[in-house]
C-alpha cells in the first residue's frame, strides 16, 4: 500500500515538474559530453618562435627603427630577385658607389663572381639583424642574409640542407633614401699616414673595413743602399695592429724584404670585428732590420745571426 502511494506521488511529481527535470537532464548530458570530448581531444602543440629579424643578435636592445624595416626588407627582396633572375647589372647598381668601387673594383664581372659564389643556383633567403654601429655620424644597420636552396626552382631532391651567408649593411641618406652594401663591406677610409727615417719610409695609403677584417694598403720605400727586412718570420710583432686594448698580429705569415732603393706596395689584412668595441690606433712594425748582407735562408740560426749583425734595428708605428 505504501509502495503504491509512493509511486503515485512520484508520477505526480514528474508530471508537475517535467520541464524542469528535462532541462536539468539536458544540462547534465551536455556537461558530460563536453567533458568527454575535452578529455579525449588530441592537443596539437603549435611551434613557438622567437624570430625577430630586426632585433640585433649582438645586442638585443639594439633594433632597426620601424620606419626603415619595410624599406630594407623590400630592398633585400628586390636584390635577390635580380640575382636569381640573372639581372646582375641591375643588382650591381643597387649598391652604393663606394661599395661598387672598393669591394668590386667598379667591375660588374667581379660582382657576378661574388653572387655566383653565394647563389650558384636560385635561392630563398632569411634575414637577421646582426649589429648596429655608427660610422661617420651615420647609423649603419648590419644584417646577416642566409641563402637557402630553392628546391622548387632547381628541381633538386634528396639534397642535404646547406646555406651560404653574407653581411649586408644599410643606412639612411640625408635625402631619406636607403643605401645598401654587400659582401660584408662596411666602409673605406683614405689615411695617408707616413713615418720615415734615414733607412725606410712607410706610407699607409688607405684602409677597407669589412665586418670581420681591416685591409690596409701600405707602401714601403727603402731609402738606403742596404737590404731592409721588415718581416721574414724571425722577429716579434713584425707586422701587428695596435688596438686600444691589445696588439694583434696577422694570422698569416708574410715576408716584406726590400732591396736597396726598392719600393713595394703591400696589402695587409688583420682580423677585427667592426662591432667589437675596440679601436684601431696604429700599425706596428716591431722588428725592422737593416742588413749589409741578407741570405734569405729560413734556418733559425742563420736568421738570428743576421739579426745580431744588423747595421740598424728599430721599430716603426704609423697611426691609422
């Protein structure tokens, strides 16, 4: 009897609140379904990147101004398109007059050889701000450009991932135009610095600065009737670059030996990064010897004996 009464009351309750009960069941079913879907969903992790092409990797507080970013990107794109299309003259004309002259000797053929070394086949590319410096009151924005094989253009398959790279630098002219230099070229400077004595005259004519090196053109003149040995591997600091913080010898050995009355023009290259915070002050020739006789023998004992018997020994430092 009690069960029959309970069943009647339950039926009455359901009939009275059926809409509310339906809503509650529906909500519960939706919550259950959503939880089930979230639990079994495959989460695809999207790759994250910190690629910031206009923030210098040498100093992350140094950035290219926003007003220059798009013009620089457009100039790089146009330059590479010209090179990929074989329009070398147009690409050559995009460079500054100074870069064309001192990096490529005003010769488009030299420029072509550079391009074909960096881009022997059509290339894609990526850019990255590398360093920002000031040269002659101009802000110079140095980028590293990586050239990557364009497999769609070349048809190459099963090839290893390789790339070439170079430094490009940009600056804004007074008229607002953007200028571009390539091949790691930074600037050229006429020095015309001379040091001389009764035996030897040294004239530093000019220097070319690339991102990672300084190249000096130096003229030596023997003013005596003796052999003048400036470098032959037997001295200390025979040819060195004096920086504000260190003396840096050449990485490659060199021989500079002048016969009586002889003049010789030599290019001297020193490794030095343009943004290393150090300053080139002078070139040091630390062990110049004036010899009445010079054998040219590479044996240490003979060489040392000639140094000991030199008519004169001195060093010369010429400011740069």
